[in-house]
């Protein structure tokens, strides 16, 4: 049960941080005079596109996958407790 709850928390955190990274990258891509310099200094990426692809989307995808696994774990636990009753 601990790992299921922990998985939900980490999945939520990954999705939120991934969305924040994508949003920040878009902000610098369209709102900055020199988006590549802003990406290098603030996002620690070579370009805003790299920050979106490697940082944001991977974090979102990882969060979704971890959330699905935590959901599966929760459903397995519920079925086992129903079968034991």
C-alpha cells in the first residue's frame, strides 16, 4: 500500500513538473529575444525544443506510466482483499 501511494505522489509530481517545464520552454521560445541563450542559462538545455522534448515530455510520459502502474497495483490489491473476504 505504501508503494502504491508513493507511486501516485511521484506520478503526480512528474506530470506537474513536466507541464511546468513545457510551459516555461514555450514561454522562452515565444517571449524571449534570444530563446537559445535563455534555454541554456535557465532550462539547462541547448534549445527550448530540446528542453520540451527531453525534459518536459519525458517527465510527463514517465508520470503517466507510473500512474498507470500505481492504478494497476491498487486494483490488484482491491481484488485480493475482495477474494479473501
